[in-house]
């Protein structure tokens, strides 16, 4: 069974299935997060939706690059969780299936491609406290605990 985090499921609500990939990116005692300023300011694990027909690893590389400007390597899956949430940028209620990878940030090629995102290095020991998604925070804690 896949663990669920966040808001309870509303049985009267119709949810759109949204698989996604997200990365925990450690380097020199810090984690690379993305700060998204719109529609609400928040820290997130870099990542996002898997496009129809897209394989998870290319989706992960694409999403991390778009949101941080970094290339990644040595990605390995470390967990999966479900989250039911409203996505204001798409105006949908989604059942998000989040596939979490641990990866190595290899090179920065410039600023994020998405205007509302900033790539932020934060000390690893406070990263989970900054990430707004409780599932992402739990995965950070799990990975850092070893």
C-alpha cells in the first residue's frame, strides 16, 4: 500500500490522476530545493508531472532542469506516496502519485527556466521543515536518516 500524506480524501470530489517525479538533491551538506513564488510562495522538492507517454527518469531530468537549471545523475528511486490536493495552477483537484528519487546534482547550466521558480540550496538539516508538502518532507527525513 502506498502511504498517503496531506488533506483527507473527499468522497464527493472528483480527482484527476497526476503521476509525478520529485528529486532529493544533496550536495556538501545541503539540499537543492525550489522556491515557487506563484500561486503561493512555498519551498518544494524539484519535480513535477509526468507527461502522457513519458518515462519517469526523463521526466525527472526535465522537471529538475526546468525548476532549478541543474542537470542530475545517478538517480535512484527511494519511495512513493499519494497526496490529494487542489492544484490552483491547473484549477483541478488531483490524486498525486509522487515518485521520489535521490539524485546527484551534477552541473548548473543557468537559472531555472520557469520564471516563478528559484533554485535554493538549504542546509540539509532544515530542508524538511521548509518543504510545504508533508510527503516530500517525510521522504527527506527518511533519506537523511539513512
